[in-house]
């Protein structure tokens, strides 16, 4: 383990830092990157939106903060003059990164890492470099204290994109418009991964939203690529990334009270590898119940409505009603 003054872990991996219009958050994340002192730093930035007064100045300040690199580091930039949106902007930055690197770490201006996130990524990038079952190494944990399995991390069918590491071998399969997948097959294939009808329907609707252009984002496509290639994501049993970007100025994460906002950072000192390489289905269901807010939807399934009617009419109902 390479260390600097202050006993901070120094990463050997290249880092892609994607920024936009948040100078304060960018400065905070760069400080964590500075602690890890990557040898190569790629900075990608979308351009300001013409219909947003003041955004040009915010983008300028953000880029200025991202470039405050004061350690021995090769810095490369991909700054767009005009806005292309989250989908094209972030995906093109990642394509640029993996065109130049076989593997590496990806952070955005709202994904604040712990220092041991870099150690976690370095070790697992090497361990699973040629294991095609493994798609990405995530840093965020959404289990709120629940640990799964006997290791420092567990395996998931889901893709967590808030601070992650990956390989060119996986990115090469990325399909930004899902051109290789057909709507008529998707529901059946999703049922081979998830056995909850509400979850299947939600992912099916997301798939259609991506195909129609409704979702201006890059990450759903990455998830479907993993689903349909029977891939696994590594998720730490400790939260190594916290999202500091929730709020009204965010593009997608506008609810500052969301349970996934500001989850406390944790540090790890060693990595214990799980004995079995199989997905933790119950962990995934917990995450999707929260992310998709399915509790209310479950209460309004036809059977649940019938049980409530029986109870209202007769004062009793089936067990569990």
C-alpha cells in the first residue's frame, strides 16, 4: 500500500473526473482525489446551457477548480464549448477515457470518495481484470448498515454508478441507444434476472424510456448491457462514496431528503474476498424497493386492494392483511 504524508493511500490507477457546473462540489471531490494522487487525471466537462443565466460562469469556475492539480500528475482535458446533455456528455467522456486507458476509476463532481475507495478499486481492478463475469466495481452502498456475505464486498446484478471503476473490455460493449436489444424480448429476459413483477415492469418501462429518448442519461444503458450479459457488479459492504449533489440545482437528484443523499462515508483497512461469486438477490431487492419507491405500489396491487375491501366489509381478512 503506497502512502504519503498523513498516511493517505496513493492510487496507481488513472482517474476520470466528470464535472459540469458545481464549483464547490468539484473542489471537495478534487481534494479527495488529491489525497490519492493518481498518476493520470482525465477531466471531462460539458458546456453551459444557453437558456440558463449565469451557468457559463459556474462552468468556468468549476473547470478552474478541477484543474487545481498540485501533485506529479499527467492531466488531460475534454471540455465542450456547448451543452450536449448528460447522456452524450458523460458517455463521450467515458469513451474518451477508455480509449486511452485499459482500466480506471470514474468520479463525478457530486461523488465524494473515502480515501480507501481508491485502494478498494486498485486491488479489485487487478484481481478481476480478466474475469468477464465482473462488469464494474462500485463505491456506494445503499444497504444502510446491512452486511451481505462474509467479505468486504458482495456481488449484485445491479449497476451502481456513483463512483466506480471498470475496464475497457466492459465499456466496449456499451450501447448508448440500446440498438442491439429489441422490445419484444426484454420482458422475458428481465424475468430471468428478477422474479418480482413490479421490478420487471419498472425496468421494462425504463428500457422503453431509453429507446424513445425520454431518459437523458448514460447509466441505464450500462445496466442493461450488464443484465443481458449475465454480469455482476461488486458492491462494498461499507459505504465508500457519498453523493453530495442532491438538491434543487441537481439535474436528476433533486430531493435533498432522499434516503440515498449524504450517506456517511466509511473507511476500510483491508479487503476480504467473498467465498462465492453469486449475486445477493435480497440486497438488490432492498435497493430497488427504495430506489423505485415500490412500497406504495405494492399496497395497490389488485390482490392487496381485494384484501382491504374484505377487511372493510367484514372486519377481517386473510392472514397478513
